[in-house]
């Protein structure tokens, strides 16, 4: 892990396309601004992990689920 120290209104650049800026510091919390191309997905980690979990669970469904549901009538 790379650890950088930044002050309010200072930024870092990632891969020439993503800019992270410290907008505010309040105690042990910071406000982080992110500029990135629209095609870059940005999520809080807990949301990202939930999306991954739901995608994994969805992929575990039987491949013939639609047929099974149709035949339940």
C-alpha cells in the first residue's frame, strides 16, 4: 500500500485520468473529491463488496431458472 500525506486542497493523480482532492478535514474524517472519466466506476468499499456478493449469489442460480419458473404454473 502506498501511503501519501496530503493537506486540504491538495491532490494526487492516478493514471493520468483520476484526480483525488482533499476537500475538507474534520477531526478523523475527510471529504474526498474524485474527478474521473464517466466510464470509471467509483464505490465506497462496503458498497463494492455488497455488489460483488450479490453478483456472486446471482451467478449461483440454476441456469434453467426461467424455465423452472415458467413450469411452476
